[in-house]
């Protein structure tokens, strides 16, 4: 945490549409309060500049901030299967590990006005209000990997302590209950996961309803009956996959924010769930709503400004309800028009 009373936000616009939605969110935040923005390179843009996706200097700036707000990283320019070439995603993974961001929160709440944008029928998605709590610094993403002759391997490891701390986040966030998702019928790491989640439940959160689902079954239930889920608590890779699947319940990944949090008091990282959309970059038509909602999560979880967070969320909701739609939502609004619509509703 920085000492000054003006919150210090490290802004990482990133690649593709990242800089466009980052500019839009600065406009919106400036309407809500005083913030100091420190804009830095991370992702493909950083590779172009310095050969690595995340420099030590940028990581240190992020650690010394009050919160980090990220646009999106990646693009075809840096796509490669060469194991030695730098990749934009390494910047994101480096931030997660370097800042200790073990808890990733991805709320999924369909906007009634957009019910027709979901590929699922309205009666299936009605009433859905769930939160994916994804473990973010362990598992196969960070296990030993390599190549051995013509073989390649990645390993999935979890310690009891890693499962305990994410389980606590999941139980604490529950309103109705927690569904812990694993593959305990096959994987040893999943058996440790399930055993540990059960123990934390019994010892610390006995009043929360807990059930367990195998990940294949969870993937099916998520589209069959999404409204029955409250918190989905899961490990890194399963959470990556299930959160994209859950995004389609809303019909647009362009509306989903996320928060990545570490230990209490340390800065978190806030970013839209969507990617850098290189195909529409630079055209001024990117949907800034998920970025605005990510900024709202930052205000609530990172900067203790819950009133400003609610005001921003409700302005986005009302803009969408009033028919302000970017192309991905089936409309014609530009980034500037969508931003203006939210600013007008904030005032
Ligand atoms: C996400 C993304 C990342 C992940 C990629 C970009 C490394 O898909 O945040 O879900 O797999 O975690
Ligand atoms: Mg993903």
C-alpha cells in the first residue's frame, strides 16, 4: 500500500483493445474520485519494448500500488509454440505469482435486458447469480514442466495450505452454498483438494451448505441448470475453463469483470475476463463495460469505496437496460458512446 491518501493505481493497458478500454475507464474513474494513475507496459507491448512480458520494475510498481487495473494482453503477433520465445501471458502469470494473487473471483450475473444474447434459453438462465472462486497461483499452471526427448509434461501439485486459503475465500463468499469442483475420481491432487475442503468446512464454516461435483459433471450442470449454483470453488485449470463456460450464460464475455486477490491488505489486480480482441483493436468499437465493472470490483475489494462501486455498477446496468449496445452485444455503439452513456448516468 502507498501512504498517500489518493489511491495509487497502476494501469496496465496491455495489447489489442486494452489501451482503448483503459482510456475509457480512466475517464469514468476520474468522475468518481481522485486517483493517481501510473501507466506501465505489460504483455506483448512490453515484449516489443524490452524483450520480456513483465519487467522487475513493473512488478515492483504493482506491488507498491494500492491496486492494479489491467486491460488485456496477447495477440497473434506474439503467438508461438517455441518454448524459449517470450509470450504476453507470461506477464500475467508473473504478476499473479509475484503479487501472490491466489484468489480469482469471477461473478456471473446475466443482465435481464440481454437475455436474448445468451445462447441458452431465457428460462434456463433466469435467476442465475453465481461466483467462480478460482485458485490462481497453483496447480498445473505453476507445476514442473518440460520436454524430455519427444515427450512434454506439465504437473499439477497442490499443498494443503494452498487449498485451505482458497477454500476460506470460497466459504466466506457464499450466500447459499459452495460447490467444490474437482476430479477426485482420477487425480490425487483432487483427492487432497476434496479432503481439505471438507475439513475447512467442518472446522470453520459448518453452516455453509457444501457439495462436491466432478468437473465433467459440473461443466454439464452449469449449462443445464446454472441458477442452482452460488459459489463454484475450484482449482486453477478447471476454474479457467468453467469461467469461460459460465461467461456464455450472460451471452457476452464483454460484461464480465474479475478480481484477483492476495492476502488481506495487499494490492489486488482487476481485469475484464475477455481477451485483447486483436481483430477489432484500434477501431474504437470495443465494449468497455467489463472494464468498468472490473473497476467497480477494484473500488469495492481493493480501495474500500463501496458506494462508488455500486454507483458505477448501476450506471452500467442502466446503460445496458436503456439499449446502449456495442457490436458484441448486437448494437452499434462505439467505445466512446458506451463510455459517455455511463458517464451521463453517473452524474
Ligand atoms: C484467464 C486467461 C489466462 C489463464 C491466460 C491468458 C494465461 O485465460 O485469465 O482466464 O489461463 O489464466
Ligand atoms: Mg481463461
